[in-house]
C-alpha cells in the first residue's frame, strides 16, 4: 500500500497490532480504498503468513454459489455438482480467509459462518461429516453492520464475532498528499505497461482537477483515470483534455450549454475577488472547482491563474 498521508499512520499502527493477534478483524472503508490489500497485509504480518490466503467477494456470487465457495460440497449436493469440491475454509486451513462485502452475505450463510467462528468446524453442502479447521477470518464492508443488523439484514451475534478488531480505512479524499503521490506513481506504471509512453508531468489545470475531485471510487477509480489519461495523452504532459469527462467537470450531454451572461458576470466578479484563485472563486459561487472550470470553458472565459507562493 503506497501512501504519504499522515492520516494513514493510525491505520497502519492498528493494522500491525491486529496482525499480531488472532481475533477476527473487520475492515471498514469505502469501495475502492484498498480493503483487500489491507487484509493481505494483516495476513502477511501474522504468524499465518506461510499458510494460504483466500479472498471472496460476498456480493459477486449467488447464495448457493457462495456457500459452495466457502464450505465446499459433495457430489450431488445440487444440480451441476458432479464431483466433490473443497471450499475456501478447508483450503485455507492454518491461514486466512478474507470476506469482502460481508454485509451482502445471505442470512442462511451467515448462520453457517457463525458456526465456523464459534466451533471451528462446518459441514460441506450435501455432506454429513464435520470438517475441523483453523482459519482466521478477516472481513470488510463499506456499510454499517449495526445499521444492517437493525434492519434485520445481518445477524447481530455474527456482527460481534467478526468485528472484534474493527479497523477504519480512510477514503482517498481524506488522505493528504496521496492523490498526487499515487497519480505520479501510476503514470510511471502505465507509461511502461501501455507501450512505454514518455509522460513527464501533469498540466496545472489537469493537476488541479485531480486534487479537487471527490473520488467516490477512491484508489480504484484513480487507477482507472490515470490509465485513461496515459493512453489519451499525445505529448509528454497530461492535459485537462486527457482526463475523463467527470474529471473535467463536464455536464451530461443533455445538460450542456453556454452559461447565461449573468452567470458569466458572476464568475468574473468571483474570480476578481479571489484574485484568480479558482478554489476560492468556486467557494464564493457555491460550486465545486471542477464545475467552475467547466462553466469557464463553456463560456470561453479565460483568467490569469493566481500566483502560488
């Protein structure tokens, strides 16, 4: 996990302490923040590091498929089960199983998981013999399990079992300096992997767009954006035009149009008051900086940039 953000210090300190323990860990964080990377780090720093690590996204499989993935099945357990299959809990014996998006796990499978955590044993689908295992469970979610439990969508007894050690992973927008550091790191990575592009830097407007964007998809979205930018850049510098539309603050096609003269005049006054500082001007106008850039572009309104000291 690459970071320069001081906000991540507490996270890494908690992660290292959790790795030394054997209790179940729940990683809470928005989609795309790197929860699986954190789970792998916990495994690699633990005494189980020489044993297997397996991960599964609970939201990506049907209930029957998820149960088979976790607990395995015997031949004939369901239509298509033509042979016995070992599940992840058996394959990961002595190691770690990471359950991503655990809030999406069906209630009947939650009951099976609770037995694994309590008794360290389970019965494969369609089977009759118990299987004993020694597996550490690390889970992750981007929603509140307490809220899910209050809505009767998640077992409260399971919640207490899996969140013995809760860890909160900050969103990318909350991590000082990480947008810049990760952007340049990814430029180097994709410049090579996409065909040895000679990218040397980022244009000022493009850089401002990157650092002012809210990044709802976090590091995963940043990774996609930088790969797009590298591919779309013809010269050595990534410009604003090489960024995806949402980074440029562009409205949907049916909402495009030049700002009214009165709105252009408001932008002029705000930019004058802010001495060319687009961030301050956007705050004065009550809009995001990317929206201000879009409206300036639509109105062909150029303005000297504020001098930075």
